[in-house]
């Protein structure tokens, strides 16, 4: 006989604390192996490394207990594991480069990376404490658009703009530099979510059906053309293909989530390919990137200076040297590749951890993206669904652009792996994304006001009883609607 019982929604904070232990252990173990492999002895600052990274993790964990007790317990441990592995590889490259008479300018001290992790974690704490309800951001839809455009244009300013390696992506004051496009993607995600949740009906229902596809009306193409214009503008002004693909891909993905119309995706892909091809014939820098992508092993392209393919070729050889299981921490030669701690950190890991290790690291990203999408599915308002989906897709698309560039699936870009590679701007932006995902997941898993003691569930054969509405949430709200039921309150 079936019985009905009440289940108290689980907050998951103890689960999170338990998962933080192995996540922190991964980074500390890697850091220890780097010291043993490069210098033959444990790093002198191993205890400091463990204490600072563990302190950051514990601080965010305690803030979640205070302000977002129902937040997803898996997201934070995954990020701490990625931060620890990235720190170990940055330290490994740094130790090797410090043995040279003149270390290159792209070398980075791991203590600086740790400082940026602390800054990013502090920013995440501020977001979690300040933003009680993610729906508050919907009030700032158009403000977010203006903010995103301003951030994108900042590197073009004459005094503070900086051009590095042919791309004008940075602003700098004194010795401090920042890549505003990393923060702009968050602003655009907020704008796209607010805009699409308001205009979803026009974008979904209107249009003419041709060959099975519902083509949008000309008047509805405005937002797509706006997003396309922004991404192409970035490509033209800043000479950065990766950021352009990231921004336009973010909008198309969110547009598809909002409307479920394949025609938007097809139109977006055609616009992107057409725009890139036209610009590639007009802008030498983009053409050079495509030449390196298509003809990396040709001697003329390899020896071309500037704009040769030496970076990507050395990365490919490093990955080949790693093979299936890798050379081991501190036993490879990742420092021979330019920017081995930032743009090319994936080939560095592939050389020392092998294909197996890289797949394990990529699986952490898969878990992170899956938990972000799960938060979007579980939350009961349309804005939250789109915001979480967009932010999770941003992480996924950025990983694809970086890994695809390093493996020659697509042209190499200047983007970096989230939470893993050296770069303060990337760490700051991605920790803020982490905070927003945690805030949305807290709303998704939090029981509604009518389910303070937990939803009802059926114990025993379901065929023996009629499933109660309180247990299923059936009839509570619609897709994208705002409800207060207990459906989806627990995971």
C-alpha cells in the first residue's frame, strides 16, 4: 500500500563542506607534485597555499550558509578544484621560467593568481550578500545594455586603452590592467534575459513558415541584428575573434532557450559565418589567425614574424608528448609554449596529465555547466531561467572556444579557460558568474511559502494511490511563469 510522507528540503551545506575537502586536496596534491617534480622537494609555501585556498573556500561556504542556504552544493567545490589545478600549473610554468636568465613577460607568479582568486571570491560574496533576489536584476535590463557597450568600448579610449599582441582588449592604469569584455558578457547576459522574457511572445509566435522553419518577421530581427552588430564591432575594433563569437553565441543560445525556434539559430549561424568571412578578407589580423588555423604546419606560416603558428604548433607537440597518461607534474616541457599559463594552459595540462587528465578537468566543466542549467530548469521565473541558462552557456562556449583553438578545431583566440588560466579579469568575471548561478540555484531549490515543512511524496507503488498535487507541483505555474509551489524545491 502506498503511503504519503513529508520530506524536509535538504539545504546541502554539509554536502558542500564534504565535497570541498577532496576539491581542495586536488589542488594541494598537484602543488606538492609540482614542487617534487621541478625542484625535488615540497614547495616551501605549501602550507600557505593550502591555508589561503582553503580559507577562501570556507569563507564563501559560510556566506552561503548565511545568505543562500539552498544554493547548489556542487558548484563551489567544482570551482575550488579548478582554481587549485590552475594554480598548480601556473606555479609549474613559473618555476621553469624563473630558471632562465630573462623570464618572458607572460610569466606570472602564482601568488598573484591567488590574489585574484581572493578578489574574485570577495566579489562573489558581495553579490551573494547584496543580491537577495536575482529578479532584482530585471529592473536594470537596459542599464545592463548600456553598461555592456561602455565596457566593450573602454579599450578604445586613447589614454587607458592597451593593445597587446595585436588585440585591443585591455584598459590599464599604471601597472594594473583589466579586460572589460569579461565583465561585459555578464551585463549582456542580464540584458538578453530581461529583453527576451519581455518580448518572448512576439519572437515565438509571429512569423511565416517556410520548409518547416518558422522565419521571423523583419521587425523582430532587430535584437538579432543588434547582437550581431555588437559582436562584429568587437571583431573590427578590438581584433578579437573569441570575444565576438562568445557574445553572439550567448545571445543566440538564450534566444533559442526563450523561443525554442530553430530558425533563430540558423539565422544566427549564417550571420556569424558571413560576417567573419567578410571581415577576414578585409582585416589582416583576422586573416592571419585563419591562415594559422588552416596552415599551421607550413614552414612559411610557422616562421612568419609576427603572426606565425609557433605557439599553436608547440602546443600540439606538447599534447602529443603527453599521450594518454601524461608525463607527470613537473616532468614535461609546457614552458616552451608561449602563454603556457593562460591561453595555452590546456595543452600544458595535456602534456603533464595526458588525455586522461584533461578529460577529467573538462568533466569538471561539464558538471559546472550542468548544475547551472539545472538551476535554470528548476527556478520558477522566466528571467531566472534565461539568466542561469545564459551564464552556464557562457562558461560552456568559452571552454569550447579555448579548447577548440588549442586543438585547431577553430582559430585560436585570446580567451582563457574559466577559473583555470592566469588572468585577473577572467577570474573576477567568472566568480561573479558563480555567485549569480548560486543565487539562482538557491531560488530554484528553496521551498515555496506553502511548503515550509517540505513537499509531500508517495512512498510505495504509485499505482496504489492517486498522486497528490502538492507532491508533483502539477498545475502550479507555467513555463516561464512565476509560481510559489514546491515543485523542484528539492534535488
